[in-house]
C-alpha cells in the first residue's frame, strides 16, 4: 500500500493589513447594526396664493359675458324690428294727415269773390233789361240762368282744382315723410344691430382678457409652486445624502484598502503518516537485499563466478 503525503499552503496578509480589515468590518457592523435612518416622506408643494387667487377669479369670471350678450341680443332684436318696420308698404290713408287745413278757407274766399262778381254781372244785366223795358221777360230770365250756370261751373271747377292741388301736395308730402321715416327706421335699426354686435364683441373681449389675466396669474403661481417643490425635493435629497454619508465613507475606506498593495507570506505544512513495524522490517529487508546484490555485483561475496 502506497504512503500518502498531505501539504497545506496558507497565504496571509501582513498583520497590519488584517488589523485594518478587522477594524473596517467592526465599523460596518456598527453602522449597519443601528436602526435605519428615517428618510422624510416625499412632499408635494401646495397651491400658491396666486394659483388660489386665479382659481377664484376664474370661478367669478364664468358667465361674466352673459350681461353683454343679453344687452346685445336686446338691441339687435329691436334693430331687426325697426329694419322690418322700415320695409312696410305705404298707406294711402296717411295722406289725410298732410292735407292743408287752410285750403278750404282759401276756396271759400275764392267762392265768395266769384259770388260777388256774379252779383255785379246780374245787376248789370238787370239794369240793361230795365232800360230796354225787357226786365222780367224771357230773355232776361235766360241771361240770369246762364249767369247762374256759369257761376256754378266756375265754382265747381275751382273747388275741384283746389282740392286736387291740396291732395297732390299732401300725397307728395306723405310719401316723402313715409320714405324719410322708413329710411330713419332702417338706419336706426342697422345702428342698433351694429351697436349690439359691438357689445357682444366687447363681452367676448372682456371674457378673453379676464381669462388671459387668470392664466397669467395661475402660471406665475405655478412657477412659485415649482420653486417650492424644488426646495422640498432638495431638503429630502440632502437628508438622504446625510443618511448615506457613513456608508459612503466605509465604501471609500474599503476601496482604498483593496487598492493598497501589501506583501503576502506563505506557510507550508507537510503531514506524513507514521510507518508501521511491518513496513519498517520490510524496509530493512529490502535494504539488506539491495546491499547484498550490490556487494555480489562488486565481487565482495564468495561464490561469485
């Protein structure tokens, strides 16, 4: 049976390096053995004063344009009514309001003058008939009748002429007044409609300007809120860095130790089994046999040929 030999090789760092490593391990145990550091919870910055004010203004501004629209709608409605009224047809009966009230007096004055002139003519005819001795005769009667008929015709013609002239003038005046009135109504209606549109535009512009102010105020507040959020995040990050600082120090120390060159020393230990008595005797016999053979070869022993 073959013998077995065991060799053990142990590599060790210098004592001073092992001392540093043991100290590092103790420090790590000390740091990690403590209760975990409390890290502040994440915080969200609340709405700034400007944002809250903007929200209030936005709520108050909802429907602010409604009064403008109502006023504009009313004015545009009245304008439409006036425009429609300005498109009505002419009423011939309106001419009576424009008849000259003095026309009848003028006509009566003319008729009176005609009667006076006729009376003078009749007196002349009567005087002529009296001189001729024919007063009261048929010829005198015919002349009187002719004068009366002529007077009636002339007076009737004058009456019709005056009335026709008065009516014509009244009708023209009524037409002019109607057309002027229609033009004024349409112009006023269009003016009201234009003003109504302007008021509606003003309401829209007012609403847009208000929304612009609210948006600007809110954005300004959002910037302040963002700045406050950055401060909260920075405070939490600073706390986290403070909590991590001991571990960073230990990591830095361990990195330095790992990069520090140091000598190593080795130690070899050999272990052999203790020989048994039989193996010793056998060893001696083998050794003796070897010596005998060597002597025989050299011619030291007798019997060699």
